[in-house]
C-alpha cells in the first residue's frame, strides 16, 4: 500500500493528576492493587479542560512544530468517544479554534480505543483523493466525563488526554488490517438521550478479547508484510493495561524493549493512547527516518487494528 509520512506530532494533558492514593479515597481500592493489576500509578483528569480544548492544544503544537502552511491541511479527523457535543464535532471546533481554512473536511470518528488507528487508515486513504497534501489526525478523550466513579472495576483504568499527528503521502511502506465484531455487552456507554452515559465494562471479557486481538493484529501484519519482530523498531500498543502488553511481549523474547509503555502516568486514554506514545517518542528523538513502527490497538465495538508504518 502507498505510504504515509509523519510530518509532526503534538500532545496535551490536563493539569490535574489523579493518583492511585486519591482514587482509593473515591472507591474501595489500593495503590498496590491498581499497580499490580494494571501498571497504572496515576492519570490526568480534566478540571478546566475539555475534549475540544485538549484536541486544540495537541493539534496546535503539531502544526507549530511541522512548519507547514496550515491552509494546506485538507482534512481534520478526530477519533474520540467523548466529544464535548454530539454535534458539532470536535473536528469542526478544532478548525474554528485554530483558524484553519474552511476548505477542508472535518469530522469525528467513533471506534473507541481503536479510533486513532481507524483514523490513520481513513486519513491515509483521503490523502490520495484530497487536493491538499496534509491530513491532521487527532485522538482525544475526556473519559473522566463518562467514568462511573462507583465502579472500582473500571474507574481506576482511564485517563484524559490528546495526541495529534500530521500525515502526508510518501513512497514508504504502509500496511493496515482492521476488524470489527459488534458487541455491546463487554464494553459500552449509552448514547445521548438514552440514560446516564457512563462506562460499563466486563473487565475479564475485555481482557481475554484484548490479548487475542493484540496477537492477531501483530501476527497478521507481520505475516502479510513478510516481516518479523526483528525488523520492527517500535511496537506501539494501545495502552490499556500493562498486563495485556506484557502478555504480548512474552511472545517475543529478547525484544521487550521495543514495546513502549507510558501507561504508568497516563492510564488508558482510549483513542489518545497511540498518538500520545507517538508524540512522546517523537519529542524525545526516538523516531527516525527508515524506522518501522508496528501499531496495534483494540477497543469497544468490538474493534481492533494493526498497522505497519515505515517512517
Ligand atoms: O481500552 C479497553 C478498555 N478496557 C480494558 O482494556 C480492560 C481489560 N481488563 C482489565 O484490564 C482487567 O480486567 C481489570 C484491570 C479491569 C480488572 O483486573 P482483573 O485482574 O481482571 O480483576 P477482576 O475483575 O478479575 O477482579 C479480581 C478481584 C475481584 O474481587 P474477588 O471477587 O476476587 O473478591 C474484584 O472485586 O479484584 C476486585 N477488584 C478490585 N479490588 C481492588 C476489582 N477492581 C478492584 C479495585 N481495587 N479497583
């Protein structure tokens, strides 16, 4: 498949940090339980910020560091499950707040934690039909707005944040495979006008699905591209639970360091998790031309996806 180039990245996190100890004052839990079962120590939660303000901040940083003319952005795609409004979309408000040209397509995409990878596939497809050379992809979440803080089985997992990536066409290698299997039992949040919108999760069922989905995402991308984990520079997994990632790591002994982890201080930020990793790697000089990234994610839907991105 025709490839993409990562032109620039950006990210934004709410100021407020909610530690496990603070969480243990909200529900019956402990720092030790949360760390052992999830690898999470703290997460950021919105007080003054919102999904839109985080998206605007992350995208603004990406545009600034890219040096591109923002008028050359042909589409803004926001992956989120927690938009400020059902409509207008977060993407339209990003266009407004950043003063982007009106000659673009702006829309939100709903695929829960797989949202950013789905957006990557959609954005890559659009690059070949738009008149403009750049697509702005954003993964952003204000999950704290829909967390059920009486459910200790789920509230300890999630955090807020946003990551943004500007992409352009390239002749480098790109491959993606995505899946969907309708299921509202394992993980859901009812829609507007249908009761109190809060996350409802069967953690064990999601865990089992996640381990298989991550394995399938990695295995099929590697076999379809004729690559092995030896050829991959970074394996960027959706940061849902450190134990899920450890389970995948075990299948590739000696290559554990390729699996980047930042869940400890961010929690599970759903659609924002993969672009937040990309931005952290980029800002710290750990993404270089020619590198091969294997990105893999899963989420409600059920949805899952794996992608090979050659930089
Ligand atoms: O992005 C996709 C989103 N979701 C996920 O990725 C979630 C995937 N699932 C998970 O990460 C894990 O299933 C959880 C972290 C949610 C839960 O961990 P677990 O090891 O599967 O725990 P469990 O649900 O099997 O519960 C074990 C015990 C239970 O007590 P009993 O019945 O054994 O006495 C729970 O009541 O732990 C108890 N428990 C807790 N204890 C202290 C559940 N939550 C907590 C808690 N603090 N926060």
